[in-house]
C-alpha cells in the first residue's frame, strides 16, 4: 500500500511560491520592478498591470525606469504609482517615468523585516495545517483498514520529511530577504 503525496507536494509548492511572491513584493534598499506588480493602471478602458503597458528596467540600484509603449499612458502610470503610496518618488521626463527609491531608515528597515517575518510565519502555519491534513488522511485510511500501523507510521514520517524540507527552503528565503533588507 502506497500513500499518494502528490496533493501535499503540490500544496507545499504553492505555499513556497506564495511566500516567494510576497517577499519579492516587499521593498528593500534596492529598486526591484516586482514592487510595482501590485500597481494597476487605468489603460484602454480597463485596469492593467504596469508591466502590461510598459517596459521596466533598473537604471541604477535605487531607480527604476518605466518606458510606456504608448506615451499617452505616462500620466496614468505616474498617477497610479503615486496613489499606490509605495514610499517612492515619481518623476516624468522625455524618456518615460523614473521611480526613485529613497534610502531606508533603520526604523523602517526594522518594520519591513517584521512584515517579512509575519509573511514567513503565515507560510509556516499553512505548512503545518497541510501536514495535519495529510496525517488525518493517513489515520483515516489506517482506521478503515486500508493500511497497517507500520505503514501509517512510515507515511506520517514521509509527510513530516516533506514539511521539514519545505520549511528549510522557506527559512532560507526569509534569511536571504532579511539580509537584503538590512544591508
């Protein structure tokens, strides 16, 4: 008898991807275009992401250059970034839009690390929840007579190993992000 871990593996991969997106959206000392992913621009009668209406590139470590494909959208993009209140300064020039990221204060860095740790803890809670669901399913199969006690013990150990591996990956992601924020 084999237990199917594909659902657990998929859920753990989704949690890992979610944390990666959440940490990527957190501002660090360096300009990162992914910070603008949540900003929506009113263009052509609908809300669109900036990356759908313009090219984005780092000009230097603290500046992102946004080059709209349609110059008539410059004001709409500028307004959307300003309204999003990301703590950046926006300026328009003949080449497009320049988004400048000011130096973070030590107090603000501490707040950002705290926010990142909250996201990390949320992901750990979700992992434990998925592990508990898998263990409950294994116990239910054992109770129905679908597997023996030794098999159930082995499957629970395998589930815990998957959870431990994912937790390690998440901890590494968090450690890397914390160093990035504090540097």
